[in-house]
């Protein structure tokens, strides 16, 4: 595995969605880098989705008298848990990229498999 492929794959994780999009646009023929860029893009989308779902759920909850604000703010704990999980998955992807392994990270690996 050339070092340039590993570097591109690592950069796809390091620079989140922007890095993944750049790798997908500029290195389409590098199968290894594209594989990791797809994983990174799905992880970035999952992070954005977690925050979006929280906003959609918490905003209406905040308007319920007395119980709403504590419920809305407590749901933020779910977002923190999702982000901790995503950080672990990002780190796993970075390690796989540096080790030149085309290995899927847990939970989102099947989405990457279908995206070919």
C-alpha cells in the first residue's frame, strides 16, 4: 500500500466531511482512499444527524411548561453519547487507514458496503 493512499485515507478522517469530499473528488481511482473517505463522510453525516434530531426534539419539548426545559436539556446527554461513540469510530477509522487496512468500522460499515 503506497504511503500516499494511507495519507489520503487518514486526511479523509482528519478533516471530517471536507477531507472526505476532497478525497472523493480528487482521488477517485485510489480505491483504498475512497473506501475510507466514504466511511468518514458517513460518520460526518451521522454527527450532523444526531445534532439535527436533538434540535427537532428538544425545541418543542422546551415549550412544555415546567417539565419541558429539563427534558429538552437532558436529551442533550444522548447527543453527547452519540458523539463519544462517533469519536471512537473516527479513531478506529484513522488507525485502520494508517495501518493500510480496508476494514469497516462497526455500526456504519454496512452502509459503506452498500455505497459502491
